[in-house]
């Protein structure tokens, strides 16, 4: 009996180190990447969180102010307006490109267009152009004597011409439409990749049941690409909320504060006003909002 117990105990002792090895080996492979990720992202984020509790100009002594910087984020009218502008940009960066991309991807996938690869390249091109180049180009297009106003005058719509980036009402939509132009290609390519994997037999069966193109789209196509829709919304919402270079080059937050966004406020407060603590608080709140919105999007995508 004692020998049997010893044998069993010995086998259990042999299994435990093997099980521990299998558990820790993957983490050992991931360790270098995790160290780099932590060093270049998590540590700066932690330092920013620390700075957000201080009043500091970036050079001299700092003063601990507790949560006062966070209270200012929610009570300062200019900051509330900046966050509202970011939510408006979500419509132009995410919602509008998704609607356009769904239609384009469905038409291109179903119609078997010639030169589809070339079209994919062209429509994806804005994603590989530096945003500063995009901003400078569109600033020229929106200029009072630029191509857009020239086209409107050529077709007899002189009453619609305006200084698009100097009008309090139209500046934010004008900047948002640039984001739509940039994001539509990415969304369309993602959706086309998802739609190309849908078996043709499903559409044939739907046609035999008398379903038309619209019914096929809502019954087959849309549910089949919910994963791609979730990815597209995640990428475009993050792009909308962290927009800085586009706003900085085209309008610098103006006219007035009509195009100010949180990322631009972080820059302005830290490097122009010398309010590093307040800028860090804005950045932390923006990070939390990004996580919350994308968590909601992914939860909805998973449930769908």
C-alpha cells in the first residue's frame, strides 16, 4: 500500500512541474512585448495620471490640487464644448462612413466590377497618406477661391459659396467630411473582405424563396459582417476621438472654439498655456471615454 501511495505521489509531483511549465511558457514568450508595451504606453499613461493631480507648468515646482483638474474638465464650458465636438465627429468618422461603406461594399461585391483590385487601392489610398498632407490639401479645397467654391460658381450656386473653414456654422461639418473621406475607404475594404466570405449558396437559396436584393442585404449580408462592422466602428471611433493633426492644420480649433476637440485642448493647455496638470486630466478623461465607447460597441457586436 505504501509503495502504491509513493508511486501515485511521485506521478503527481512529476505532473505539477510540467503543468506549471505549460502555464508559464506562453508568458515567457510574451514578456518582451509586454515590457515594451508597458514601458512606452502604460508607464507614460501612469505618469500622466499622476500629473493630473497637480498644478504644474512643466518646468517649475508643482502644487498638489487633488481632483480640481478633473472638476474643471466637467465644469469648464470650453472643455465641455470640445468633448461635444468630438462626439459630433464620431458621426462623420464612424457612422457616415459605415453607411456609405455598406452600400459600396454590397454593390461592388455583388456586381463583380472589373478592376476591383484597382478600385480597392484607390479607395483605401487616404489611409496611407499622412494626415498633415490630407489637411493641407483640403484646406486649399475649402479656401474661398478654392476648387469647391469654384465648382459651385460654375454650376450657378453662388449663394452656397462661403469661407468653409471660417464659418462658425459650417466649419465643424467641413472638418468632419474630411474624416468621412479618410475613413470610408478603410470601412469599405473591411466590409468587402467580410462579404467576399459569404457563401453564394445562401443568396441562391434566398432568391429561390423570393427574396429581393434589399431583403438579401438585411437577412444575409448585414448579419454576416457584424464582426467587420464592430472592427470598423472601433477603429473609426478611436480615430474620431483622438483627432488632432487634422484640426490643428486646418483650423487650429477656430474660428473661436467651434472646432476645438479634446486632443487639441490637451496640446493647447500643455504647450501654449503651460497647464500640464489640466492637460493631463483632459487626456485621462478622453482615454476613459474611448475605452467606454469601444467597450459598448464590442459588447453590442458580440451580442448581435
